[in-house]
C-alpha cells in the first residue's frame, strides 16, 4: 500500500482533479474510506461540481450513484419531516429552531448536498420543553428504548431530552434546549443564539441559527463529541458552511467576535486548525492570529493534534495507525471531561462500564 | 480462472491470508476467512465462479467471516461477519459460518446496491422471460425455485430480484439456493444429483443448507432477462397445481412493500416498479407436488413463446 492511501479521501476532497490519475486500487480505497466516513454522496456531488463525473471508472460508478440516491431521498424526507414537526409544534408559544443537517436543508445551503442524516435536531427554549415534548408525543413521536439510567441522565444533565422516534416513520428527533450540556465547561447562552435566529423561507414558523452561530454550533458539537463516527463528514459540513458564508466581506471578523461573545473561541480555533489540515479550507491568516489567545498551550496542542489528526480521519482500517485506538480513547475521555465535572463523570463512566453492559432484559438481536 | 481450479489447500490458504477476489453477478467481492467451513462451502458451491488473486485492485464488497475476538471464543466458538470493518450482525455459533456469509452478502447487496430496485423474491428465467416469485417464508418459494432450476429454468436469484433502474431488465445474481428444514429432503428426492452442502442446525431459520447453483446459470450470470410473470407460490399439502390471475395493482403494492429499497428510490422506485408490472402477468399459484408445479411453469413459458 502506498503511503498516500491513508489520507486518500481528504486528498481527494482537497484536489478532486487528481482522480483522473487514480489507479484501480486507489478507487477501491477511496470508495471504502468514503463509505466509512459517510461521504460517498458528498464526494459524488463534489465530482459533479468539478465536472469530473465522467472520470469515475465504470466499476466504481454505481457506489456513487447509489449513495446519491439515498442522499436525495433523505433530503426529500427531511423536508417533509420538518413540515410534520412544524405542524406538531404549531401551538408552541416559543420559536422553533432547526439545527445542523436539517437546518442546512431548510435553508437550502450547499452543506445540504450529499449529506446523510441520522436524526433531526431542534432547539426550543427550556421553559417550553415539556410543552414541545407532549405535542410531539401526540403527533406520534415517543422516547426510544433507552435504559432508565440513560433517561434520567438525559433529563438531569443533558442539553436535550431523550431522542424521540416516530412510531410509524421511525424518524428520530433530538429536542435540545441548549447546544452544550448544563454541566459543560463552556456555557454558550441559548437566548443569545435564539435572538439572532433567521426565519426559513417557505416554512413559516421554522427558524435556523444565523450563519456564524450555525458554524459555531457545528464546531462546538464536533469538538465535544466523544465518538466522532463521522468526523471528516462534519468537517466537510464546516468547510461548506464557511466557504458559503465567507462571501460576505465582513464575515470573518463577525465570526471571531461572535465566538468570543458565546465563549466558543476554543472550539472555533480547533475547527479552523483541522479544517486547514484536512481540507485546505481558505481561512484568512489574520483569523488564526486573532484566535491565538484561544489556543491551548503548546503541549496540549501537540496532544490534541495527535488525537484529532487520527480521530477525524475516516473510521476505516486503511486510515488507522498504531496510535488510532489510543487517540479514539483520548477523544472519548476529553469529550466527557469537557461535558461534566469529575464528581459526575466518574460515577457515570463506572455505570457505563459495569452496569450498562449487563441489562436485565436482553436486547433482541 | 474458476474457483474449482484452485486446489482446496490453496483456496484455504489464500482465503485465510489476504483473501480471494470473487465475482457473483454484477458484484465483485474480496472475501477473507480463517474458518475451514467457509473454504469448504465455497469449494462445494462456488466452483463455477470466477476468482482472481487478492491482488486484484477493485472490489465492491470487502467482507470477512472470522471468529470474533472476545472471551466467548473459549467457551462457545462463534463467528462474526464484517463488511469492511462494519459488523451488522451479532455473532453466531461457528457451525453457521457459511450461512452467515450468504446472509451477509445478501445484506451488502440489499443495503448498498440502490442502482437497482431490489425486491425480496426469487427469480428464474426461461426463453428470455423471468418469473418473479415473491412470497413470505414458509410458502415454499425456495423449494419451488430449486425444483425449477433443476428442471431447465435458469436461476437468476433465490432471494434478491435486482431490477435495473436504467433498463428495467432483471440482473442475475445466481448464488447458492438456500433450503430450509423439510425442503432439503424434498429436493434431495426430487433430484438425487442436486448437490446440497452440509446442513447448519438451529439457525434462526431452522436447519439450513445450500444447493449449488446450476452451471449454466452461473455461466450466464451477466445475461439479463425481461420480466414475464410475478407469481405468488403457496405450497399446500395435496393441492393440485393451480394458477389464478391476480390484480396488477395489488401485486404492485405487494412488491413495493417487499422491496428492500422501494422508498429509498423515491419517484424512480414507482417508475421502475410500474414498468415492471406493466410487462408481467400476475398470478397466485397453489401447489402440492413439485413435479406438477414445474410442469405448470413450463406450460406458462411455452404459452408466452407461441
């Protein structure tokens, strides 16, 4: 295996023209890495935009076509689901804000292209949570099969209620009241986020976060997530969001100022650092210099590089090295460390390690 | 080269090492397994299939069937299916390694190959026309399929009907025919020359064995067929073979519900499905005797010929 195969997918995203020189074994690795990263459909779209669709060899083509079929279908489904959610929450007195992937679809952003969805995330003010939950239940969504411990944990400590699944369509909604848990180190003020939310054209009553806030939320989410199954996909979301928003001439200073205001400069720093590393996202030099005060100390940064350069790569054997398992564990511990103080974290991890693996009622196969 | 040209020891060695490259229908696999039962199953059932060395550069599905690396292996040997690092199923007892490979391959196709409309149905062909046999488990679908392909019908698939979204034609995926419980004995008696491998007992589907696909079906695995019939078989003890017409609209609804990816294809699923139904005669089919059933199918095929 050539040494370049480890970051073949990221290389291809950076310079798609290279595919015209790809060997069959490079196509093999590319399809596999893209599938593991959840990026097959986005890559298909990327090739299309660069006029490269005809360059895909016949043997590999159907993988991209099939992924695009799924992504197109999901996009239609998300639009429809948003209308259902809006109808279910028509009586909600507070605003309904859609987050992440579904927001990109609602707002018609480039980041919606070729994106796959696991769930739809919405944000409602905390005081309206009980009302939102009961309205969703009346419309057919109900709490998923979590253990009692997990349900209690969600309600007591998390920034969202347990995921709700629709009884017929099986779609999942995550209802948030904030973008980070109450117990986390940083406390971005949800009211501030809501105050700048933008109404969505064509979906009355539905809002999305402002451009800077969307980016900060995506970055915060990525750098507080312990498992990062689709780290590179989330980075490509950020890349697309940034390229789209940066068309406004004063975007970058606005983004830096907003990050400071919401206490999210650190996650933004990490996001921009690894966006440059993986995807060559164009970021003004002044922006990185301005965020230098948000950077961790040098030793921490070296450790974070060691972790994130591994865990943000596709979760595929061809991208792993001897330190990848340790890096994944490191990211997991770091995320939990940021999300809750030790007096909560330690009992939680013990419960997860020794109680949760042995449920009283075995799950069906 | 064909798999049967590989000496068994060599097949085992390659399979346990870097794996082998194998083509089934429109898909290429890279397959790796350290389990002797898997090598044995391949040698018995996949002899006519094209293999290449693991150095072959591109494969659609990279799959492996190996013992899981947990402590359980010391107590009760198990086997786990992996699709390029993903493990969609819980491990099964080691005895079920070969059926697990077959189920795993079906899973790969039905969850990935959305360039086809994929219906959960057996499909066989005669004179260029395909008979699609969708039916719930227990209806005698596999038995009928095995009986037909042992009597001159071409096996296109015993489980996955692949309809090309581009051409509307049915793409063959002839792999071993899965036989369950009593069907194993029925087919042994129907044709003592049929090769059926060693059965795996106590699977979730009961006792399972696989029948080697006819040589001609494998050699013609790249030759698509036009949809001719959609026939719902139902075995019933002592029932005479009877075909009764059924509504195309109802049949379409059933196919849509029993497709693996009808809803994923959106409007195109409807377009491909209705185009298929427009070309197909739809029947319910009751039978008690396999030979009578085959004769009834042969008459159908002759009628469309004239």
